[in-house]
C-alpha cells in the first residue's frame, strides 16, 4: 500500500514538474513586442477612438491611462466621441487640455437622434482621425502602460501596417 502511494506521489510530482517546465519554456518563448527607442521605422501614428455616453465616472481614468503610455505622445491622438451625454463626460475630456486629445460631439454629425449607437460614434471618430492605425477602447477601460507600444510593434513586426 505504501509503495503504491509512493509511486503515485512520484508520478504526480514528475507530472507537475513537467507542466511547470512546459509553462516556463512557453512563457520565455513569447516574443517581446517592444518599440525600440529611437527606431523611427517602428514608429506608427495611432488614433485611439473612445465612444462615450454618460461616462463621467470612468473617462478620466481611461484617458489618464492612455496619457501614461510608454508610446511617444506625439505619435498618437485620442478622440473621444461624446454620444449625447447628459453628465459632464465632455467637460472632463476637455479638461485634459492636451493637443493630442480631442472631444467630438456626435450630435453635430447625426443630429438629435435618440438611438445614436456606439458604431456610429466609432465611424465618426475614424472619419476625424489622422492615424495610420485605428484602436478603439471603451470609456470604462484602463490601458496598461505598454498597451500602445505592444500594438504598434506587433502590427509592424507582422507587416500588418
């Protein structure tokens, strides 16, 4: 009985060690998509489109997380498309007062339709953008520090742009 238990423990230990080794090798083999500093070849102009409706509780954190990106600030623009908000979403965005952050009111593009959908906001944002690569996110999301850098380097390295 004890020998059977010992054999089971050894088999489980070897299996566990093999899984850990597999995960470690896989983790190390993940390509590091970092934008090489000073490498203009990898530098791509990005447009981040954020459709927002009544997001005063979240929009500041979302924009701040984009401002804190490791990607060069002169290579991206943030376009917040305000979809008929009845709160201070637009004022919060305008309060950032940075040249690469714009707030566009959707009502100037579609009028006072009560069902102005998120897709229309993204469409208007894209039409107003200048970037070579369009990225969208929701107003209640917070982006990690290397988010833009990873997207730009990945698309460049894989010849997607």
